[in-house]
C-alpha cells in the first residue's frame, strides 16, 4: 500500500523550502531526519507571524498582545496533549527530550535511596543514560541494563527488573539500531514491580501514532524538532498525580502562586514546571506542526516510513561489503538504517556523500556504550521522513557504490 501517493508527495514536498536547495551543485537529498527534520512553510510562517504581529510575554499582561500570545501558547499545549491522548495539565513544555529526562532524573531522585535500582537498556541515547548514571553515582543507586540480543532486539526473558527497581527508563525506538521496543510489555513488567515507567519517545512520536493511555507509561518525553517543529521546544508528559507529587526542576517567575520572603507556593500544572519566560514562538510553531502532522495523518507517515525502510534495506543488501545493524524486518524498526562499509571510515563516507548533495549522519550517534558493545567506533545512519522518496534512496545507494570506488 502506498500511504503517500506520488501526486501527494509532489505537493507535500513543495511545503519544504529547503528541499529545493542545491548542495555542491547537486540537488539536496536530506536523509538525516533522526537528528532533526526539515520544517514546512506553514510552521515557518506561524513563527514569523508571532514575532511580526503579536510578540509578547504570556500569562503576564492584560493587554491585547499578551492575550493573543497566551491564547496561542495554551492552544499549543492542548494540541500536543490531544496528539498523544493526554490531559492538558499533563503536558509540560521543556527545551527538548534531554531537558525532560534531566528534569525527571533530578525531581524523582528525591524519592530514591541508597541501594534502589534503575533499569535502562543497552541501546539508550546518552540523554537517557547519563542523567540516571550521575544520579546513581551521587545517591549510591544500582544501574542495571536489559541486554541486546544478536538480532538487535531486547532480551526481555532475562530482564533485571525486580522489586528493588524504582525506575525503568527506556527508548521506544533506538536512534542507532532502529529497534522498536515493546513498551507496553516492558511497562507492564515495571508496574508489576511497582516501578515508575519512563519512555524516551524522541524517535517514535514523529513516526508512530502514540497514545500514552494505551502504553500506560508514567512519563513520556520527545522533541518538536524531530517532527517538523522548531528547535528548543520539547515535551514532558506525566501522569497528573505523579507530577503533583514532584518537586520542580526550575524555580522563578510564572511557576508560583504566592511568594513570601520565607517560602513559596507553586502554581498548578503544567505551569508548575515552566519557570520563566517559555519558548513562546517555539510552542506556537509546535502547535502548527501538530496541525500539519494531523493533516497528513500519523498512520500514513508510519506506512510511508515502513515502505521506504523496506526498500532501502533491500537496496543496501545488494551493496557488497555493507553491514546493516538492527532488525531487518521493517515492522520491528523505525525509519532509520545504520550501516558500515568494510574498511571505510563512516566520516569518509558521509563527507563523500555530501559532495553529491546527500546529507546523512556519521559517528557514534550519542550511543557510545552500544557501539562499544558491538565492537564499533561509529556507523553511517540514513534516516527517512514523510518527504523522502524511493528515487532519493536509489540515488543514495548508487552514490554509495561510487564512494566504494574511491577507496579501491
């Protein structure tokens, strides 16, 4: 099934000004979407409109500009909440996935004591490893890991979750292996052991329909810039009762109800966790992003991603001396493929592809422990989104063959 037809694709691509750009006199082929996605003109124009016509601080003034900005800002909260089937008060704007995870590590650490255990997986992004690692060192906690099997999936039969586990924090889709982890199953195991369950959804929310109530996660985090939105804005979703119990991460303006010289009372959710002037333009732009994704429909985006990934794996399998990492079944992986060409450094491959107008990522992808576990120092990663085409994949693979020829 073709979820996004050729005619729809041609029209859709017109929404992205950057896709018409030439790189080294070659047409840009953008395959670095796991790092960040391009932005449609509808989102760009929305941000320009804010700065041009109603730039003002929110929640601070009774004048017309502030009222308009506040309305749009709160509308964005509601759009994001509906997008993941959450309550408005359960959606907190942060700088992004990284800040959301750091907020959780800091605030939840107040509930932990020496000897408590935190469970992650061996395929975590540094953002979902280092905060917990540092909290564990500081408080004397034990950090344990669900291991990766040879096929790139998790070994859940031998998972270390037990009654001492207080937090389970895992990636939904690995940004290196592409593996889609069974979050509902893992969450059930976590809750059976009375542990809190956190999902790093930075790579999944842009590509899959996400329902936090169906997953039954306690917290879920993601970033706007990986799903056509602005940089510097992200989401922390949390169940209302848990957020009410947590200490704020930042203190200051707008997150308080009353301040005395001796003490302060905090504001209600979600403002309790949104101290200071927020990224108003980013939030309003994020609202426009949600509108755009809803128009395309997330089911169509998922089907398109699977189709491209299946096609790319097939084409790459025809390239000699090329090794793909992670599950080969497109049903079990996101819209990204990490690989290496034997005896050619990933950075050399990326540089030569760039000479042909192709943007991919090379390196450890903020997954150094996973790389080391697999005996790697890096890889090349091609990642796809709703505006990519099979023709781009053909050109990408043809160019890879030329890259190989350079090193003969």
